[in-house]
């Protein structure tokens, strides 16, 4: 005789409940699929108390033959019944709509899921939603595209691997989206591995794939492989431009013109970028014959004015935008020799491009000309120039940055912090101090690590007044140090018997939630030495309440302070 026999009453109730729920799902699904006035009919059913996430998901399954109705009902439930669909339901509606071409309406749902769920969780849920359907799932490919377009390439690759593990194949469009983000982020090795994986899965490359692979090949610098592609008959303008650029940079103009002729024979129509690569190489190697030859061709094709100096601003800016700085510099010098006045924008384009190309001496020389002539350039130009100065040009960089700021430039947090860190590594503390004074007075906030290094330096030299003064300035602009540096400052103040300042700094730390066991220990010890036993005990109790009790040995030493 079984001792676990189910209670007949309980079983009957569950059975009846299940029947009622099945009837409700059938009723709602039928109304949605068969009635145009379904909104008014559903409002009479008092669904706010009956509809659960499970039933909601069943209704979506029943109505998936009409994706627009499913989506309309999905949105109506959220708006009118205040029911938040679970992850399973959201994945299901995305699957239904994407497979019917309704990608735009479900984009906000997908964007929200990307923000609120880890890729591993979202990937598993979407794969569960797609099981039993086509192995070339449009919904899963849609997910890959969404992550890639947001620049989240690691998440894209994580879901791609989950798809492969479950037998799903990504679409060519999704694979191109991943390749695109990988090449934009310069993840060349990852791009090659991904390309091999997509080919192994049977995803056929299209024109966009080859264009992306050409860009990846050029960034990889493997020009032998590019040449192999060309010789195999796999070619496009990007591949040819990469080879021509490489040949021109090393002065092999015979090979460059040979590839140029191949482009023309294959109807690829070389453009400004192609010819400018040869011209830039010729300027670099001082090959006057090639310079004149290419300029004549470009003028004949309308790529350059017949008389370039008549429109030198346009010419210099165009070459600068492509970072063809040997050509740009040639025209710049010719304009200067001819005493042709150039626009401020031309100087800005030149400085920005020289900075990006890390041509330090030329960039600094041009900046001095800009400063002397009181030329105004965009902040984006100064940001690029500051990035160059941060590389190691601190000797001149400090003076130049000060001059830029006097001219109204407000450096960004990243560039400013990078430069201050450079000065700190070189132990140029006076410059660090002066620069921090200026930027804090202007209300700028460098990374806390910059200020931390200076505070630690002050404390190590027992220059506590300077450390406190810097902290006070930071406090005014609501900046903060890290907890380790704060503890160094607390310790320095406590050793000098400056207990009121210890308590004030500790309170500021506590407001920022930056206290730890060491912070409490230093402050309690300082209060004990100042005979502030009641305050010390109160702080001790708070430390225990917060679960910040130090290790046994440190705690025993702290308790001994109360006996002094």
C-alpha cells in the first residue's frame, strides 16, 4: 500500500485550475486571431488578475502565425496590464518578429535585454527559443548583429560559440557585422580566427566579407598574403590600395604602377586615395619624376586642380585627412614659399594629422607657428596633439600644455590624466603640483590616480600641509582619492597629532563609502592618543557593526590603545 498517494482533493483542484488556464489561453488566442476589436473584448476579461508570465508565453505561441498581432498584444499587455514579460517571452517575441522581417519594431526590446542581461544568459534564452526551428536562425543572427553594432565584440563571439555548440549557423550578414567590429577595434588575430570559423561552418563570403578581410589584411601588414589573394583572382580596391601603398612607402614605384595598371584592367577605377599613396611615397623618397607624373594624372582625372596652389587649402586639407603627410607637407612648404596665406582650418588639419602619425618634431614646430600667428584651431586638434605629447615629450609638453590652456583649451580627463601620470613617473613633482593647481581651479577633474601619486609623494616627504591643501581643493570639486591613499593621509595626520583633521577626512571618506578596517584603525588609534576615548569607542562599535573588524593580531593591538 503506497504511503505517498496523492490527495484526491488537491489533484482535482490542480486539474480544474489547469483546465481553466487552458480555456483562458484558447479564448484569448482566438479573440486575437479572429476579432478586429480584440482590445475592447480583452478589457472585459479582467486579465490583470488572471494573466501570468506562463500563460502570456503560451498565448504568444498560439498567435505566432500572425506576428503583427503577437507584437501588438505583447506591447498592449505591458502598457495596459503593467505585466512585465519574462526573458523567455521577450526572446520568443523577438524570434517571432525577426523571422517575419519585423526587426525594427523589436529593436528596443533587444536593446533593453542587452543592457539588463549578461550575454551568456541572453544567449541561452534565445537558443532555447529557437530550438526545433531552422539551424540558420534569423533571430540568433539578429542578436549577433545587435551586439556587434554596439561594439560588444566579445559578447558577439560568446553567443556565436554558443550557437555553434548547439548546431546553429550564423547568417553572412551577422558574420560580416562581427568582422566589421573586430577590424574597427584592431582585433586582427580574433578576426582571422573568426573568419576561419565562419568558413568552416559553410558561411559563404560575399563582397562585403572580402572588403572587410582586405582591411584586416592591410592592418595585419601581411602583404604577401594580400598579393596571394590578388594572384588568386580575389581582389577589390581595398586590397589593391594596400599593396600600392606598401610598394610606394618602400620606393618600389615600378611595382606600384604595375598594380595600378592591373586595377585599371580589372575596371576597379583607382581614385584619389590610390594615387595619393603613390604621390606620398614619391614625396617621401624625393622622386621628382614620379611626383610630376602622378600629379599630371590626378589633374587630368580631376582629382587635383590644374594649378594646385590656387586651391592649396583644399588640397592640403584633403591630403591631411588621409594622413598623406609627405604630400601635405610638400604643398604646405610651397604655399609658405609663395607667401600664400592659409586658412586656420588648414593648420588645424595638418597638426591633427601629424599628431596621429606621431611625427613629433614636425607637430611641435607647427604648433609653435600656430601659437605665434595666434591661429585658432578646434579642440579635437589639441586633443590629438596632447595625446602625442603624452607619449614622452614631457620636457616641452609641460610648457606647451600650459600655453594651450591659456589659449582656452580645456583638456579631457583621459589626456590630462595621462600627461600628469607621465610627469609623476618622471618624478617632476613641481610640474605635477603646478598643473594640478591650474586644472582644479578650472573645475577639471583628472583621474584620482594622478592626485593619489602626488598626495603619497607629499606624505612620504612629510609635507602634510601640502597633502591637506590638495585634498581640500579636490573636495571642492567633489573629487576623491582611493582608499589606500586616504589611509596614508590619515596616518600622516595622526602621526602629527592633527586629530581634528583626521576625523574630518575620515568623515569625508565615510560619506564616499571609502572606509575599510585600516581607516577605522588609524582613526581610532589617533582618537585614543588624543584622549578622546568616548569618540574612539563609538567609532570602534561602528566598525564592528559594519563588519570591518581587523584580523586578530591587529585587533589586539588596537584594543591595547584603550588602556594607554
